[in-house]
C-alpha cells in the first residue's frame, strides 16, 4: 500500500466518486519521500474502497483529521516534452 | 584597505565558528525529515551556536550547517572581525567595505574548483541524491534552497544577479520557487524571457562562503560577485557551469544547474517564513528544471530555518536593508544620524535618526525609503531625532509613544508594492502583492517654539548640571549601589 498526501484549500476539492486531477506527494519512506506527481485519481472516505491511503493538509500545512483511500488511475504529464 | 582575513568558504567559516564557540559539531545521526530543521529552529530561538550536523540519515558523506548567520557574533566572524564586535562597529565596517572600489571576480579553471568534484548529468540527475531537508513539519515540500544564491544573467545587459529565492523540490528534476515580480529575477523574467517564451538559464549555489551568502541576501545595487570581493578584500573565485554560460562560486558545496521554464508552473509552498508565520498561499510559481548537479566531496548543505525571531533571514536582511537605506539617505544629503532595523521586526520597521533641520524631513525620508528598490521589503518607517539612540529600543519606544501625534504624526500610503508574505495583508493583497506603508513621525514639529512649546526630556542626563551628574556617579557605590557600567 502506498501512502500519499495532498494539499487542499477546501475539502470540497476531494469530491468522491469522480475522476480528479491532483498533485500528490509520496509519503513512502526513502530518498524520494515528499516528491510530487500529477495524477488522475479517485478518492473515497471509505478506507477500504481504494488500494492506497491519502492524507490531507490544508493551505497552510495544517494536517486534517480526514483520511481517504485513493486509486491512482494514471500519471498526468503536464510538463512540455522539451523539458524531459 | 588593510588586509581582511575573512573565511573564504563555508568550510573555513565553520572552522572559525567552532573555534570561537559559535558552532557545535553534532556527531550523532540526524534525520533530514524534521529533526535537522527542529535543531536549527531551536538554535535560532535560543540564539545558540550554529549546529554542524556531521551525519545525516540516509545520506552518508553529507552534512548540514544550520543557522549560519543568525547572530551578530557569527556575522562578525564572517567579516573577519572580533566576534565580540558591537552592531554599530559591524555596520561601520560593512559601510566602509561596500563604499570601497569594486573588486572584480576571477574565473578559475574547473580543475581548481572544488564544486566540480562530483558531476551528475543526464539520467543521473536527481535532487533526491542530495540530503534536501524537510525544514518544518507541514511545509509544502523539502526545500533545496534556504540559504543559497540563485545565479542568473540578463541576456542583453549582461547584469549578473545572485538572489536568495527559496526553492522547493517538486520532484527529482524540478524545483519551484517564490520569485516576486518586483525582485531582480522577477523583472528579468517578466521583461525578457516570459514574453519571448524563452527558458532562463540558472544555477543555484548552496554552501557558499558567508560573505557570498551575505551578498546574495543584500539589496545592494552592486553586482554580487563584485560585492563579495569588496566585503572580503579579494576577488571572488568563480567557475563556468557545465551546461550553461553562467559563472558560480568555485568553492560552493553544491551547484544545481538548469533552466527556468517560461511555459510551465508547478505548485510551491506553504513554507515557514521569515515573518514567523506560514502566510503566503500555496500557488503555481516559478519552476526550475534541473539539468546538472555538481558537488564537493563530503558536501555540506546550509540550512536557514525561518520562523519567529531570530534567524539569519531577519538578522542579515535587517542589517543590510538598514545600511543600504543609510547609504541612500546620505547620498541625498539628509542629515541622518543612522538607520537601524531591529531583526525582531522581521525587517518590517526602519528606524531612522535625523537632525530635524527643516519641515517635512520625516516625510522625505519615508518617501525615499518606500519609493526605493528596498521599499517592498518593509512597511514601517519610524523617524526619531538625533538625541534618540536608534539602537536602544527603550529610547525609541519612548519617543514613539510620546512624540508621535496620533492625528498628525502617522502617515499612511496605500496601494504600494507588497509581498504575499505580509501576515497582516488581506488574501486579495497577498495574491496580487499589494501593500500599504506607514510613517511614524516622532520628531517635534519645526514650527514649535523650542523654548516654550517643545517639552523638556526629564532624564538624569538632561535635567541635572554636569557637576551634579559627576558627583552622583562618583559616589554611586558609596551610596550603597553596586557598580554599573
């Protein structure tokens, strides 16, 4: 199970049952902890719904008590190919 | 100029600080995730010795040096002065050196540049190979650049800029940073690169000599490579980058080379800031794509942990902003006695001492200060007379509370340039960097009769004849009091 974290200004940004585009960062231990990916995903407040866990922080870094499960559908490549 | 013996590199500086008792070697392993940041933060809040953390979890061979210039003692050491030097003495020396002839940097061969001891290119480039710390719990990311210089050059004018723009690691090859539109780099991007859709080459230098860091932090009009020479009394040693034409400090611990993307942005922040808060919102900000990393063997990353006073962001920025304003005001012939910014104001309040020889002098000072390049970094100017010791907060506070007329002495300037970091600003003002300024005029009006209208200060120094003062001082211990300074 992977652990992820997301920053939101408002919990409504985490609408359940919809495809969302989010920047999430990995909380898995190791050198790459806290690095980000842009992903298309679905989230649920039912922790058994999706394979991975998602932790939430608010706009100024406050940790939310809310916990979600998350399914990463695909990584979105927003960066222009010339920078690859 | 007499010979200056200032530390020429971060390593020499650490040694000098350890020798003076102003740095401690931490031998036990420290975690890059929060623990290193917490050590630095506590050292800042206690005014303690700088932590030199020699063993970093997950990153053998690397070390951290935290809070490099968060005390005036370490600032004195960085200038090659006695650590016990007073603030006015350090300020006088800074002014003397920065008013001297510019000293051009020298370009050294890459074989003589320690920062080239390890070179990562192509698929090997990964910021995660560096011990990038999570400075504060809840930050938007691990911050690569907290005490560093982002080197850029104007493609037409050739102006070189070293600026301390915070940089967050987004992924192994991408950083995002806070570059305000009024900053040198912000102007360079908006006037040249962004309209043309061109990438701006950059190089981030980490683990600089303390005077190179001081130059990168100072809002001086002197190009930073020359300013380093003036501060240290000898040319700065620079070396060409591997992947662009920029020149970087050869003795830096780590160099990150790349390009600023004109057409792509990723999120940055939140981050614990010099105001003592997390204020600026997480936002899509200037994005740096990394093409090369070079570093010294056993490289040391420098960490500044910004938060409540006092850290080097507050101390050094207050110091240099105050002295650069002093230069500006003197250049205009204003009879000031000095300028001081207390670091605990988080460089928001300028205190200016002046001989009030004509009407409107406080307004003239405020307009020059707020209208200058320095202006966006502070929003309060307090003007006191030449009898008030600007370094003595008790005296300044007394003058403010008694001489500043609530209706006539407070002047507000609206819709000025601000920053998203101002804690008091509204969300709208933060988003668009809109500011407000205030002048506290603590001078007696020049049209008051000096004999009958201006109140007399009632103090030991001011109301007793000299012979009485001398007698009381001479007999002080005989009266039964302990000796005082």
